[in-house]
C-alpha cells in the first residue's frame, strides 16, 4: 500500500485515527528481496521459507516481541491461504521451481484476462490466474498483466481493473483468491433473448452496488 500517512492526528488520548493524504494505491515488488534487505509481503513465499512465520510477523514488529500465540494465529492463516488461495498457490509454485531448479531469471505473470466469469462459473484455477515463465516475457505480456520479476528494486503499481486487485489487497476477505471486478462483465440484458439499448457491460460503481 502506497500513500502519505498523516501520523500527527494521534497525539492525544482519543481513539487512534488512520488518516491518508492523497491517493491510496497498492504496489507489488519482486519475488526476491534486494541484497541485504529482509523479505516482505509476497517475497515471504519465496525467500527463507524455513522461518516464514517469524519473517511474516517481523515485518510489523521486532522479533523479540513475537509470542507463541501470534505464531499460532499466523500459522493457521498461512496454512489456510496456502491450501485454498489460488494466488498463494502460484507463489508456492514459483518457490518450488526456484528452489528445485535454481532458476535465477524467473518471473510470475498474474494474468489480467480470464476465459470465464468468476461470478458465473467456478473459481479460476491457479493456472488461469498466473503463469510462471523463465526468461524473456516481454512478448507475452498484456496491458494489465502484473509481471513480478525475480529481483528488482522497483515497485509496480497494481491496476485497479485487474481481476485480482481486491484479492491481493484484502487476502483474508477474499481467501480463495477469487476474481472481483474486471472490465467487460456483461449485464443480464446484454445476454438475454431481448437485449435493450442500455450499457452492455457493468461499471465499477454498479459492481460494488450489487
């Protein structure tokens, strides 16, 4: 999450307030952390997985402050996502390829275009959500695809119209990694026997109002 946080409002005894200035948007980094830096966020699926629980909690607090209760809660959530979340499964697959075959030039592509509508058909499979590619990917990338490189110091902004945007932003709310809004969702009128002259696709506002 990238934004300007105003921390000056929490200087009294009132309940804490989370205040943002400017636009709130989310970015994603590389599969591996830059040299000398600790793994964070999605990198925790790939790097130093033997200490994955402590590493995950350590992104928010010091290692000394971690207790056994925290470890148990994080382990339960991590196991749930690994088992059911299609996005988490792809990061685990990338980790296995990296560890087993020592692939240094590996990229994970989170595909933006789906062949089916997740609201009508089954949840997308892991291979429909993402593709693991070794080597050059420039010829295979589409406009809104998210390309996660092996190692990079740059952050990539996640397109708000990517179907995995909300699942990446709120993994515990969308624990299966299910698709949300994407461009081109057909309205019921557009696929009926007697289509009207109304818009044939659903807007972002209509989707969240549904």
